[in-house]
C-alpha cells in the first residue's frame, strides 16, 4: 500500500512538472512576402514586387533548461507577389499571384533577456492553393496548371518578446528550395532560359499563451 502511494505521488509530481514546462498558444499577423528570382524577365513575367498578406496558427514550447526551449509552430499562411506589367501585354499578363500554405516550423529558442527570446527554426510549407489575377481583373482564379512545387523548405529565424500572456513576434522565411522553375521560349519555340523562384517573407504578429509556464 505504501509503495503504491509513493508511486502515485511521484507520478503526480512528474505530471505537474511537465505541465509547468509546457506552453501552448495562438498567434497571427501580417507577412510581407516576395520571391527571389534567378533567370530571364519578360513582359508576361516581370520582376516581382512584395505584397502584404496574413498568417495565423498555434505554437507550442517545452522548456528544456533555464534558457533553452524547443517548440513547434503550425500556421495557415498566405504569401504572394505583384507584377507591374506595361505595354501590349497588359490584358493577358499576370498581375498578382498568391499562395495559400500550411506551414510547420520546428524550432529552438534561447532566452537573450528576461522577456526576449531568439528563435531559430526550419519551416516546411505545403501548398494548399495557388491563385492569380490577370491584367486589371479583381478576380482570383486558379491557373490551369500551377508551376509551384507542392512543398517548400527553408530557414525561419525570429524574435519573440513576452508581455505576460501576450507576445510580440517577428520572424523571417528564407527559402532554400526552388519552389518554381519556369521555362521561357522565343518566337520560334527555342528555349531562351529558365527562371527559378525561392520564397522570402517577413512575418510580424501578436501571440497569446493559453497555457504558460509557472513563474
């Protein structure tokens, strides 16, 4: 009987310690996104311009020791770019493009100061939907065949400043994978080159911890 009581008390103590080290929260905000391009520029595919969209999701963290923790963010994020088209190509040229993604970001955090954490993560993004606008149209449509990869991976450094249960966060996305490869041909069908695109984004938002560590 005594051994069972001791075992139960130890189990309750362990669960209490684990709950004190684990946090879960929600966050959301805006992201300014663009794409890093390498390759030819044409009237139909000019240089991209950054646009602002949004993201929202949940985050978890587990305290490993005094200053280090590990966590996982899961976000629904919209990223995209705009194009300034000129000349005779206006009516049929691509003017805006956006990608709706599910992002999974495992990360580690280091506490620089009492309320400020430095985060370093690796994101894996799963494309849910690709939409474009053509010419002056306000309608978003799905292209007949998307040229974006279904997955994207990259680095995700960031900062998080805690204010009680609330937090201010800023993080970046530096894509390492070519998420799109577009081939260009001349008037006679000859190939004139390929254009590669990689993700670049800056996210700024607000978070709220539903459960938090005991002080």
